[in-house]
């Protein structure tokens, strides 16, 4: 490889900017600026940026896995191949979770069965202990099955007990996913001491610094009168929030949005938090 390169030589190599749909409001929260009749207008991207590697972070039970699975289901229903690397729970659990999602969203489950490929790094400790084996298997799957989207739930699980290595490990996966031209979601977990709505996760800011963008999911228990009044929510309920913390590839909405998890486990982004507060 050449040691240096002229900018002009990259003409035609830059990935096109368009959205890979999640079919949640996240698709409109990423935007681009296009020229229309001599004017510059903001246009929703219609998905997460093509060939981006995004980090979804949050404390436990904030809906990170649900959102990642929903993205996989939607993409598979659209006919795209998805590789799901499960580091937290055995892949058998994903079968019923994805079936439930297909039912709730009116997706064709047969397409999901065909288009979603799984690697079980939860039960198979070799994948967690020897990351080269995991990457080799991912490469085989991507090539053999013509994969375009990859999910790793979670990247944190790949540097458990070795958080000092977080940066190197995330870098290896990031570079690999870029080389394979994938659109990817890496789920990362927060430590309890970390600020709930920051992009920081286990391993520090390693994931957030390396990836193209971070989405932070949070939850707040309504336990004071002040909170109940502010949000117009009953005591003891949970306010769920989602925010794009940053994205290098394209513009994005920087507000905090409110979402619900439906009884069927679907992530439904509702409205900006400021609107909820205004309406009370
Ligand atoms: N099938 C379902 N139906 C209804 N609610 C669900 C369903 N699955 C999960 N939930 C709810 O959504 C919450 C978030 O689940 P999810 O597994 O996505 O969390 P997470 O952010 O990935 O957490 P962790 O960091 O522990 O992996 C659960 O705690 C539960 O309350
Ligand atoms: Mg999870």
C-alpha cells in the first residue's frame, strides 16, 4: 500500500451517502443537506448512514438489544442479509425474539429465517477468547452469504476482564467492518458509575471515539413529584429516552427523544423530550 495518497485519487472511492432503514424515527433523525433549485435544504437520510459503524450504548434494560434486533428484522424483511454476532445470549433465544418482532411489525418471518445469519459467541467461548477466529468466521459468513449488515451485541462482551484492551479491540472490529463495506451496529454496555446519557461505556470512550457515531438509550424512573409534574407521567413509571450523541458521517438531530417499548418488545420512538415537557 502507498505510504501517502493525493486527495484526488480518492474520487469515486467515497461511499455514497444514503440511509439504511431501521423503520423507526431514527431514520429521520439522521439528515443530509442537498441542493434543490439553488437552495440548500435539510433532507432526512431515511436510515442510518450506509456503511457506517454505529455504537448503541446505555445502562442495562434500556432497549439496546431490542433496537439492534429490530434493525436486523427490518433489513432481512427488505431482502438484505444480516450477520448477528450474539455475545450476550445464546442464539436460540433470538429465534423467538425475532419471530415475535416479525409478527408485531407484519414482517415476513420466512425472509428473516433465510436472511439472518447468526454467530453464537455467547456459548462458544473460543470466539471470545480468540478474536482472530471470530473475525475469520465473520469474514467467511459475510463472503459466503453476501452479508451487508452486521450487528455485534455486545462489543463490550469481547473485552470483558480486559478493558485496557478496549481501544485496540474496537479498532480491529471497526477496521474489519470498514474493509468488508458493512453497515454495522455495535452494542456497548455502560458501567453503573457512568453518566447515563453520555456516550461513555465500559472501556471508557474507546467505542465512541473510534466508531462513526453513537446512539445513547436511557431510562428514568419517575420517583419524585417534580419529575411527575415535569413529564406528566405517573409515579413509578419509566421514561425512556434515545439520543444521537454524534455522527461523523452525516448531520443529525441532537435532541433527546422519548420512546416506548411496546408489549411486543418493539422500540417506538415517539417525540422530542422538549415536546413532552411543553405539553404538561
Ligand atoms: N419481548 C418483549 N416484550 C416486552 N418487553 C420487552 C421484551 N423484550 C424486552 N422487553 C423490555 O425491554 C427492556 C429492554 O430490553 P433489552 O434486552 O433491549 O435491554 P438492553 O439495553 O439490551 O440491556 P442489556 O444491557 O442488559 O443487554 C427489558 O428490560 C424489558 O423490560
Ligand atoms: Mg442487551
